[in-house]
C-alpha cells in the first residue's frame, strides 16, 4: 500500500449496512460520509439482514424504494443493495468509496466471515471499489456509544483513502463501545485465528414441533490469549482495530502439495 494524497470532497460515497435502513448506526455513518463529501448515496436493506455474509438473492424479485433524494431501501440483503446501487441506482457513475455500517456488534475473527456488514463491503471490493466495513462492540455494554466513532472515523477514512490499495482488498474496522477518552489507540491487526464456540439450543413450539436457536461465543481465555489480533486488541486493550481482508489468497503451498498428490491422475 502506497501513501499518497486523496481529497475526499469530490468523491462519490455509497453507504450501506445490514441492520436496516432505519438503523441509528447507518444514520451515523451517513452523517460522517456527508462531512467527507457532498455526493453521498444510501442504499440499505429495508429490514435487518444480519449474519448473511456475502449471500445474494436469486430466488425472488428485489424491490427498490426511493425514500428521499439519494436514499433508497431494498427488499434484500446488503450484497443485493450494493449490486442494485452499482448496476441501477448509480449506473451513471459508480461510487469511489463504499462504507458499510455502523454495525451494532463487532465483527472480528471468525464472526467477520459471517457478517453482512463485511459482506456488503466485500462485494464492493470485488467490484474494484475501495470499501470499508465499520462495526462497534456490544459485548461489554448493550447501550451503544457512537461518540468515538464520530470522533475518530473521519480521520481514519481520510488516511485509508490516501493509500493505494491492493486489488480486491477491503478494510474491516471495529470500535470498542466506550467514551472517546477511553480509546487506547488505532491499530492495524490481523483477524484472530481462534474458532467460535457454537451451540444448538432445542426448543418446542406450542403444537409440539421442535425448533432450534444457534448461539456462538468466545471464552474469556480466548479473548485474553491471541495477542496482536483484532479479538485481543478490541476486547482487552480498548483499541480501534483496522484489519485488511482479501478474499482470494494464492495458497501456493497447498496447491503444490495437491499437485503432487494428484499428479498420477493427470490425463
């Protein structure tokens, strides 16, 4: 990544999320975007569409509603919103930047792979657009404090946009849910490699039919141990984390081993 100078005032910015078009976090991000550039567009899901990762809707039609100038809702998922924005709403000129969030809940480690906030930004990155996912932690306190996001995020975005990004790279930013004075810094860190713990909770409907809830979590020991990862920095050190994510990795060593294994099966 190469440092440079990129003014934001002339940029077209697309804002999306997964918590729905009426979510407070989306309004916070929209307000931040408008401080960066006057050319801001919002295309967001009509309803909450969390934990959909990069899924798109192929089995039913999508309805797009213009709520006000430059604000649209889509009866679909965040990836649907990004595609509808790029291929319909903003067909005259694509956005220069996509901002996804602010998600109510962190997206670190393995949870980032499930996240629709990350999924929306990832779809933007796959289309060659600088894309940033933004989330805020809810583990320690369910009452969200956006002041630190509004204080730090504009500067973070400006610095990120002043860089030359690798192809199909997105940035995943997570904020601790604390006052501005408690933020211990801003740190680029990798995703935590630790797996989530999962549980299936059986329940029974009044008619006797079974149904199930899924839950997942990290243990306190996990949060304490993976130093210099997003999980540790966010939860143990109250640091704003920035994690570059790129979906395509060469895996040259794995390919070399597979070539050896399957060499005798070559036609």
